[in-house]
């Protein structure tokens, strides 16, 4: 995928080159993306696999003082595309599971059919939740557009009364009323913008590693610092002799923002007091609203000789609004595997000894229930 890079030292906006193998081969937008197999660095970590959440206490920022309607329009369009793609992917998965249920009703275990039915119901609940989430976002955006039109009208009235003769008392009262309305509509837009921002979900970012042309040598140490609004993520890594990379952190969860951009700073650690800043870029995040995980290659320096590989997965629900059953798209290979296994093996039938044991337990329960009933009837 491609993201827009916003360099801090240049005014022109460039694009992040999506490379097929980190070797600098630019791919067009219509070419299907392939995994970075030839030059993908091997990443290992020191600590256990745990997703960091640095925003748990202080991420929720107050509403902005100045609304950004143009930026919100762009984010809304990208968000709607992502939700539509999410719905299409889960609709296809639902049709696939329904087809498996129809084909496996004759020669399959009841337990397997029950498991498939549970997954179908889980996807149906998830689809209803997605549709409700999309309708809630549409309502917020429509209310935002109404407040924007009212604000524009109040602004035109303030401008008209300001340019006219403010000598009369009626003109001054009208100007004060228009200014009051303009301020009120601006506050409403800021509140709606903050509410819409809280419905953007989560970005799960996974560190894939660094790659470059003869830039990475054994023993080099790098520090990567990512800043996204009030959210921070700092990690350090070392290049091993066998071309592996060891990082102290691997995963991070960012809450999407409307007006902020993802800032990435890469520093090479040479000694205690000698650190060299390799690159400092700012990336667009509206292109990350996608149904499937995306591998993003970010050009750290101007020449593109050092790239940062990140795997970004978007979840439309944040940690405070998680659905009861998560997405089951990734469970399809497991279902296929179990389906083939159940077709090859005959169903389990209890042996004669097991049947006799079950019959004995059933009779014992009946006798106990009958005895208790007789005792209770005599006492009554």
C-alpha cells in the first residue's frame, strides 16, 4: 500500500514508495501487493509478545478549538471505504461457511456442524454490529454537516453586518446575535468532530524490521520513535551477525486521529553521546482504514536507501467497544482443516461396554429420582 509522507524539512508532499522487495522497485497503484520475501528482515524480540497500550490514561484529548471540516471530509470518505470493505469480506466469509454447512450435512459429525453454525451466528452478529457502527458514523457526519452550514451562514451574516454601518442599535444587536451563533456552531462542530474521532477504532502496528542497501551492518543499533498525537512508541533494535534484528518491542496499538499525522524518527546509536538522526518523516494515516492487514514500506531518508517495514491492521472497534465475537475471517483455514479431517475419519460410535455403562448410569438416576419422589409423596 502507499501512504503520503509529509517531510518536516520540505514543503512538497511526496509519496511513500511501496516496494516489492525493499530493493527500491516502485509498484504502481493497480499492481497487486506481494509480501516482502527476498529482503524481509527477520525480527526477534527480547520480551514476550504483548501489545503495548501507551494511551490508556491520557489519550482522550479535549475537543479541538478550531474545527477542520476539509480534513474530516477526507477521513470520513476513507473510513466509509474501510467499513464497506470490512462488510464485503465478512459477507464472503459468511457465504463460504453457509456453503460448507450445506455440503457437509450428509457425511459429517454433528459437533462439526454445530461449530460451523456457531461461527455463522458469530459473523452475523459482527455484521449487524458493523452496520450499526456505520449508521452511527453517518448520523454524526450528517449532524456535523448541518452545523457547518449553520456556521457558514452565521459567518456570512457577521461579515455583512461588519462591513455595513454599525451606527444603529438594531445593527449592533444583529451583529452580536450572529457572532453568538457563530461561536455556538463552532463549539458544536468541535464536539461532533471529537465524537466522530472516538469511533475510528484502532490501528494495530507490528514491527517488521529495517532494510537498506548495505546500510545495515552487524552490530548497528537503531532507535525508532513514533509519535501520533499524544501517543508515543519508542523501541530499540540491534542488527545481529546472521542478519537478524532484535527489538525490545514489536507491537503497538494506536487510536486513529483526524487532524494528526504519524511522525517516525529513526536514530542510529553509535556511542553514548553520538547519535545520528537517519530520518524524520510524517506519514498520512487515512489510507490505513482497510479490512485486511497491510504491509507498509516507509522511506526513512530522502534517497530511500533505508526503509521501515510495518504491518498495520485496522480494527473498527476500539478496546472499550469490542464485539462479543471477534472477526472470524482468520479462522477459515482452521475450519477447512477440520472439515477435511472429519471427512476422512469415520464418526465415533460408543462400544458395547460404554453403552452398558451409560445404561447403568441412566437406570441409577431413574431409581434415585423415583425413590426421592416416593419419599416426598409419603411425607406429604
